[in-house]
């Protein structure tokens, strides 16, 4: 009989592989910038609002829990679609930690 652990391992091994080395900055530019702007401010090159929230607003971001932002990215929120089919949870967390937070840190509040 197949053990529970082996069954779990089997289940996980059939999940689509997400590239560990995926360039999440490029992913942001491809999939998120359409609404959040290339710099995360929610504005396009011309300064026009694109519809996504300003992710570079340091004061807002400082109040956000990482888990909440990750959940929003994966499940969607308001007008934002969920990205659970394109991103693993670890990747969504990396987007918040390595891209969204540092971008806000570079901006004035
Ligand atoms: C179709 C436009 C659209 C796209 C594409 C989009 N967003 Fe959003 N995003 C929004 C809008 C609108 C909100 C504000 C949602 C609300 O609070 O009602 C938002 C909110 C967010 C928030 C804040 C969530 C919260 O809990 O307050 C984060 C973080 C975020 N987006 C990241 C991303 C990332 C990362 C991507 C790409 C993987 C992305 N968004 C793609 C429109 C978009």
C-alpha cells in the first residue's frame, strides 16, 4: 500500500513546475505593469492613471501585511484578477519582498 507521505509526494510532483529562476521583474512588466505601471505607481509613461493601485505609496505599503498582499496577488482583489495559475505562492511573496517593497522604499511617501 502506498504510504500517505508517498501519495503526497506524488501529488506534488504532478504540479506544474514553476521556474525557480524566473525573472519576476520581467513578469511584473509583462503582467502587472499594464495596470500598476512599469514603476508600480499605477501610472503609465504619460502619467495617466492605468487603473491599478499605487503600489509605490510607502505609507500605505508600510501598513500592509505581507500575507495579505500575497493573498491579493494570488486570489485577486476588486478589479485585479488573481494570478494563482501563473505564480506560485513563493513567487508572489518574492514579488512583494523583492520588487514591490523596494520600489516603494525608493519613493517618497
Ligand atoms: C487589470 C488590472 C490589474 C492587473 C493586471 C494587476 N493589478 Fe494589482 N491591483 C489592481 C487594482 C484595481 C487594485 C486595487 C484592488 C482593490 O483594493 O480594490 C490592485 C491591488 C494590488 C495590490 C494591493 C492588494 C491589497 O491587498 O491591497 C497588490 C500587491 C497588487 N495589486 C499587485 C499586483 C501584481 C504583483 C500584479 C501582477 C502579477 C498585479 N497586481 C496585476 C489592478 C491590477
